């Protein structure tokens, strides 16, 4: 890698704005996530956390500001100071490099755990079935589910489903992983197994943005903590610092509820 | 949770000897037995009576049920059903996908198609198809006013049989489009998002993720449509096609002046095909219920998931 690529942040948001019709959801978001960093994103319901993640993955198009992933503008091509919308094929190509894990898992119910993991490598990346299967099995092993390869999602617990979902995202070898409240739909005793997998990912240097209410996880794993409210970043900093010593009133009010 | 006085938790002794199973007197259902008996008695009486009744003319029935003319006509009916349903399914999927696509041109075309073909009687449509050669003696292919690639003489190019298939299929496609559309809409939006997030294109998502799941919803009403199509083929006399099962058996009975046994013959064949279709439907439903809890795959024990997190290997995510 050259110096130029190592210094480009993985995610760079500059005054990002997003609205649905007249409803402004993201007012003005500027933040930077460097390579290998873990950022936790917290905030009250409706503050725009999911919308921001979806913009990074181009599931939504931003309305104003600039959003770059790995130095590339998301959803647009810039030429002679003019922006051109990407063709669907180019947008799909961009999304390959960004893995996403959803609150409701969103596994493909008609496919087994292994088939879920190898679907995109085979049909998007064009890998051979044998190669994809070998890698898929290794990934399931990595999330502790080697013995569940042939199970359908309906026969897995929530925690197991979420771990399959993580393996499925990893199968595309993403540069960046986005987690949208990955443990919010889980029974309390299953939260730990998913957080363990995420902790493992962080420890091997994966760049991650995690929307979560698990403050313990944020404090232990995250490099930075961002508190969002009403479409703006209210407070940002070292997780322990923000949690123990929040500066802003709204941060204090929010933290007193979730801690 | 026990209601200990004082609210202290208690630890139960850890011995669980198996109790003998409960031996209770089974609940009786006298009414079920009585009604079943009455129904069976009535059916037996009906059959015994029917076997002697002259109007049914069972000897004529026996003579015609495997008659060459009848079995050939049955084959024509089956072909009409299969070909027109194939056309309807392909076109129906296309129309449904167009209707749900973000492209406003596709949406409108699909809407107008369904509006017209569902809004007029199939019998009238079949008469129109029969008159195709009268309305358009020849069909030109090319760009109007620029080039004319070739002319198709209508009568020579389309036999009445294929006009009937087109007529039935285009009409049915409007209904199939609505069935497919409701199937596609039944698939959770999160599926679409998950596929997109993996970099799958829209068409790949449709083919590999959405349609296979929609099939579970689409198949039962489609089975209905096939069976209903089998019977709708009796309307092809409007085109006119006279070689199908119903028209043929009616023609024979108008020669013999003995319609009742031939109606029974036709019904037997219709029922035979319907039964086959029901078996096919059963297996298709089972196939597309993959992963759905009601048809749990054998050997895949859905027992309590165990806590089986192992520590992650030290391998990098880019290995
Ligand atoms: N597709 C959409 N169309 C219209 N409004 C939307 C859409 N998606 C999100 N919104 C609105 O945007 C606002 C922010 O939603 P978002 O899901 O980003 O919040 P959040 O911070 O993730 O909240 P939660 O903690 O409840 O998940 C909400 O008011 C929501 O109603
Ligand atoms: Mg959300």
C-alpha cells in the first residue's frame, strides 16, 4: 500500500444532509472513521442513525454534502466539477466493499446457513462453488457455527442467525462493516455471543461503524463514540470520556437512560 | 418461581424420577360416528342406485371412455391448458415485475394490459382472436413508413389451435400477474436490502432471493388457475376450435342422441387431469417451502440452540 491510500480515511462525511420529502432526517453530519477504527454511534430513536448507515452503503442517496468511502464518492461520479448519478451496476459494485448487518438479521430464509454465506460470492463475485463453500465453512467456523452449516435460519436462535449474517457479510471481504443495532432484537442471554464475534473482528483490524445501545461494548471496543440527536452530531470523542463525562445536556439525558 | 414466604429463593432437590404416563379415559365423539355412518350409508345407496339407473347408460359410458376420438380430444384439452398456462406464467411474471419496477413506463404498460385483459370476458376475447384474420388479413413486421421486413399472412401463419392458446394465455396472464405481484409483495423488504447490501443487482435479487420466496405464496393460487384453465378450455369453441374434450364429446352425443354418458366420460377425463395436477401442486409446494418452519426438513433438529461461541481465530479479515 502506498502512503496516499493508507492516509485516506475509510469513511469521511462532510456536512451530509438527507431528507425524505420535507422531513429532514440528517441535518449536518461531519465525521471521519479511519482504517481499522471502530466507531460506535448512539442516539435516541429517530435521530437518524440507521439513515446515516444506509447512506454510507448507498441504500439511500444523500441530498447534500459529500460522503466518501475509501476516498470514493458514494453514489456519484465526479467529472469536471459535476456530479453524475451512478448506474445501478456501479452502485452495486460500490456496495460489495461494505458489509452490513441488520437488526432483524435479514437472512435468506429459503437458504441454509452455508448457502446464505456463499450466495453472493458465487453469484456476484463469480467464485466457483467449491471455493466459496470452503471459504464459507471457514467463516461459519470463525463465528462458531461450523455445525450449523446445513440448518435453515428458522431453526437457529437469534444469536446464531445474527452470527450467520455477520459471516455472510464477511464472505464478500468488505473493507468496512456497518452494524445497525445488531443485538437489539436478541434475548439478553444471546447478546454476548454476537458481541464476542464483533469484538473478534475489531481485534483483527476490521473498520466498523456500530449503532448500538451496548455501552459496555462501546467503552471496551470502540475507538470513538458519537452521540447523534435530531440529525446532528451532538458530541464525539473517546468512549470512556463521553460516557463518564458527557459535556452536552442532551448527551447526559440520553446516557442516564441507557446506562 | 415459587412463592416462598419471605420471598427467598429456594433450590429444588435435583432428582427427577420419571412418573408413569397418564392413563385417562379417551374423550368419545358419538356425533362424529353417527354423522359418518349416515353419510356413508347415503353414498352407498346413491352408488347402488346409479349403477342401475338407465339414464346413465353405463354400457355407453364404457364404450366411449377410452374411445380414440375422446382420448385425442382429452389430449388437445391438456395441450391447450399447458401451453396457455406456460404463456400466462411467463407473461404474468413479466407483467408483475414491470408493475413493481421503478420505471413508470413499465408500470403504466402493465397496468393498462391488466385493465383490458381482466376487464373483458375471456369468451369475447376468444371470438376476437378467431376473427384476427378478418381484422388483419396480414401482419407486417418492420418500421412503419421506413422498412418492411416481411408480411405474415394471418390465416396461414396462425392455426386456430394456436389462436386459442394465445387467447387463453393472454387473458390468464392478467390474472397471473396479480397473483405473482401479491407473492412478490409478500416477501419482506429486508430481503431486498440484505441482497442489495451484498452487491447483488436488481435482477439477481429478483431471481435468486425474491422470486423463490414468493413462490410459496404464488403456487397455491396458480394451482387453482391451472385447474380452472383446464375447464375454461371448453370455451375454445368460440374461436372456433372443435377438437377439445368438451366440444368433441358434445358433438358425439349429438350424433347418438345420448348426452348423459358422454357428459360422464368428459367429467371423468377432466377429473383425472385435475387429480394429476393436484399431485404436482403438492410436490411443488413442498419444494418451495424450503426453510419454512411448517415443512421442517428431516434431520435438521430444531431443538434448543446451544451456546457454542468459540473464540475467533487470529486470522485477518482479508485472508
Ligand atoms: N424511507 C423513509 N421514508 C420516510 N421517512 C423515513 C424513511 N426512513 C427513515 N425515515 C424517518 O427518518 C427518521 C430517522 O430514522 P432512522 O431509522 O434513521 O432513526 P434511528 O436513529 O435509526 O432510530 P431507531 O433507534 O429507532 O432505529 C425517522 O423519523 C423515520 O421516520
Ligand atoms: Mg435505526
